[in-house]
């Protein structure tokens, strides 16, 4: 099979011909049709997340059809359309799994990091962590929902139900979440890179009430904020723009250090939170919301062999919406 492989960190992905993997116990073999490209893939390639299994096939927003099932795998019939997210396996019996917090599993394995992902023609996955997908959303538009959408949904749930929601960093995840929040009657305030007028126009076109640079103050204090850009200082900016009792949530798996800030910014019951991974319940809820509200990510589609170009566009901030590899 064709695959794009990371062989060293930091490094470019290289095209390789690999054997088609065989599904093990409880696993399915998926013929990949599309795979979303995530900022986490960029962090892996750039060495910010420094312990992947190398050589590695990245990609954790996998869409395809079940080709075959391994021993004791019977959840899906051949030909079933499924999606595979970042969370690829949990032990099911650590204290976090038993408490309903499988996203914090002490022995979790992650797609495209601990196990090969979807930048290839075939992938294997634990059938327990595969999602049936809404038929109304095609392969290339549903792919970004499998991480950008699901992580964004979890971050929004932690942020609470405050009316005025700030989104810092208007990339793949934020542009999906903006549509969901607006559809549910929330007021969205979008923050882009300073001077990014086109990004601000894009945010307003998706339902944001206000859009400006991250160096600007919103017209009203925020009841909650989610920071998607991996810039620690934005957590402080969001605190500064927040109302009493607001929650500020970091939705990234990697972020630069948060600088020191005066206690008065945190006082009045403001709080800082992080989001780690996702649960299958998050995934089911997000896919249901997307189908109910007709959420459609804006996607730029590139061929599999252009994976490095896709990562470079995310690195430079030139990608509007989500980038998806057609396999």
C-alpha cells in the first residue's frame, strides 16, 4: 500500500510502499478514503510530541470502509463506513476508565502516534474505537469532525454554557465549533492572528458575532473562552477579556509556556482548564450535533502525496478551515 511515513523527528514525511496490515484480535482493517490533517500531526512531525513509535504513519481523522475483521471482531460488517479518532485504545480497567474518564487512561494508545494512522491506503483500528458515520456528510467533510470537531466539543462542554463564547485561533477546530455554538444560540467572539482580515471575515461568515485580532479586546466580556492556538500567552489574554466566573480552556495537546500574570486576572472565580484527548461519548455527541445542525466543515482537499504541503500550510497559518488528504 502507499503510505506517507515519518522516519525521524523533526522530519518530512516520505512516501513508502508498505505491506497491507493484518487486523489482530478485536481489530478491523479499513480501506482509507480520506484522512484529516491535524495540528497534532504537525507537532509530531516537528518533534514537539517526542515519543512516537517510529517509523510512523501519522493521521488520526480516518474515514473509510471496513475491509476485513480480525478474530473476535464482529461489530461491523464488511463495507461498513467508519471513522477513527485520536483515541485508539484504552485498557478499560484503570481508575480513570472505571470512572468514565477514558480520555485520561493511564495506558491509552493514540492513532497516528502509538499505532499507525491514516496517511495510507489501509489502516487497522480497534473496532471499539471506530464510529459509524452520518450518511448525510461525505468522507472528506466528516473527517475533520473526528478530532477537530470532537476535541472542540469536549472543550466547549468544559467551558460551560455561558452565552458569550470566545474562540482564540480560528483554525480547523474553531471553525467547526463556531457553527455549532451559533446554531445553539450562543454568541461567538472569534480571535485570529493580528491583521488577519480574511480570517475574521471567514469567522463572521460562519456565525461569529464579532471577529478581531488576538491583540484586541472584545466588545463585551466573555463568559467562556477556548484557546486553540498553541500560544500560552493567549490564555492570559483570554483571562483578561473574561467576565467574572468565566472558564478559559486550552484545547491543544501542546502549548508554549503560559507566562506569569497578576492574581487579579484569576480572581472573581475565573478558572483555567485543559482538555486531554476525548471519550467515545464525546464522539457520539459531536456526530449527533453535526448531523442535527447540518454542520459542514470547510475543507481543502489534497492528494495523499501532498501530506507535507498540508502540514506546511497548517504551520504557516495559510489553511482556511480544515485540510483533508484524499486517499
